């Protein structure tokens, strides 16, 4: 169960990263890109911690 949750968190984090890159490329404020990367990092950290507990 935790492995599925970790995989879903990781997929969401990759989506956030891609979303941030797209917004940066379209000229949106750099803070949008930074916020997306920060949220992606937090989700990936949570996924890593879940996998370690398996």
C-alpha cells in the first residue's frame, strides 16, 4: 500500500516539476517555477520516506 502511495507522490512531484518548467518557458514569474520545484521536492521527500518504511 505505501509503495503505491509513494509512486503516486513521485508522479505528482514529476508533474509539478514539468508544470514549473512550462510556466517558466512561457514567461511567468520565476517565483511560480520556484514554488513548483519546492512543492515537488517536498512530495518526493515524502515518497522517499514512505519507501524507507516499507
